[in-house]
């Protein structure tokens, strides 16, 4: 008698409960999956906007500063640059005033 009650009354309710639970789990997974994809898309968009509107102008400003510095250094004679200790270390000028390797990259007289 108890088995018949379980089979006729409780088994369909248990089956419906398991079906609802599995569909809720799948819906919940799909919802969080959609939120994750949306958050990644938003993060990627913010990074891209920051790159174009913040980093590129900053980089162009740095390139302009480097260009101006190189032009100012090209005005000075190599002997003067060799006497300044910080620039001497930077350009690796030996004591005789001969250039080693990097001075040609910075000091170029095109005039």
C-alpha cells in the first residue's frame, strides 16, 4: 500500500522537482556565463578606450620630448658632452673623446 502511494503520488512530484532543479541549475549557469562574457567585453572596451585616449597621446608626448632632447644634444660638440659625467656615462665616451657605440645614435650633425 505504501509503495503504491509512493509510485502514484510522490514519484511524479519527485520527477517534477528534479526536472525543475536541473533546469534552474542550467539557467543559473547560463545567467552567470552571460554576466562573465559581458564583464569581459566591458573590461576589454575600457582597456581599448584607455589605450587610444590616454596611452597614445602620452607616448606621442614622450617621443616628442626625446626628439627635442636629441636635437638639443646634437647642438653641443662631442668634446663638451664627454666632459659632462652623466652624459659621459650614458653615451659611453672614452677618455680620448672617441665615441664607442651609442654617441652616433644621439649626436648626429646633419647640418
